[in-house]
C-alpha cells in the first residue's frame, strides 16, 4: 500500500463519473449515443484501474487496463462498421 | 516521499478528473448526438492524458519501476491512436443511419454518395473531390451574398 491515500479517492471519483455516463448509456435515444457512452465508461474504467494500480502497487492492474483499452477500441470500430452496414 | 512531487502528481490527476467529469456531464447534458460525441472526446483526450502523465511520473520517479511506466505509455499511445478512429467510424455511421444535428449543415460533404467510400484501385479520387468541393464553395458564396443583402 502506498502512502498516497488520495489515489483511491480519485479512482472512486472516476467510477462515479462512470455512473453519470451509464445514465446516458441506459437512456440514450439512438445507438451511436449508447456506443459513445459505452466508450466513455470503458476509458474511465481504464483510468480507475491505473489509479488502483498506483495505490496498491500491483502491476497486474495495468495489464488489465491495456486489454480493456484494446477491447474498447475494437468494440467502437465494430459497432460503427455494423451500424454503417459495411461490416 | 517528496511532498513537492506528490503535489505535482496530484495536480495532474485532479486535472484529469476535472476533464473526465466535464466530459461525463456533457455526455448527459448536450442536446444532440454529435454534440454528445464531441463532449465525450473530452474524456478520452485530456482526461486520460493528464491522469496518465501523473501515473507515469509516479511509477518512474516514486516507484522507480520502468516496466510499469512503459505500460502506462502503451495505454496512452493506444488511447491516442484508437479514439479518433473509433470516433470517426461512429460519427460516419450516425450520419449514414439518418441522424442529423438540430441546426442545418453549412457544408454537407457526406451527402454525395461517392464520398468516404473506400477507394478501389481504378477510381481516381480527384474528380470526385472536385465534385464534393464545388457545391460547398457555391453554397458558401451564396450565403455570403445573402449576408451582404441582409446587411
């Protein structure tokens, strides 16, 4: 455990921002709204994982964050191509 | 642990948190789809980059862990390279399935069905590019004339 206790509060703040984006993910009227909100949730979860890795001193969370970044990119491009009809 | 270094890292991460919060609020409050798309890039550019700069400094200077710093750089490069591509795909798909902004377009280059089609080897792009550019330039000239008439 690090002595920087504020890092875990920043991670909790990112998760609360995720809930703000999840509101748009549930309510959003069109499919691109949901895709964009889902990408926002994905990126903010990445940042929360990096902050938890800094707080706990375990590098495994960084690997998970890398995988989540790649999957978020792939899902966004695939949803875009699917909606456009050129998949 | 150095207090000045801790304050510097915290300032970077607080800046990232501010931009992420601004992007999340814009994602809820913005009136139409393309505005929400523009607001979500707030999260993925400045929010991510400021937080990752803080994390990079922390891992490099405080922990002296080069591997973790390299992983943070990889996350940053992935985000910078991936999000414009994904945002472009989503925005073009939103146009193609019929979503329009609330205000009228000034230039509508995607209205041409030949625009943004992946080019084959035989098609030369320059004539289609001229076809795309000419109406928009004409429309701009008309608008300038209208504004002159109104003035």
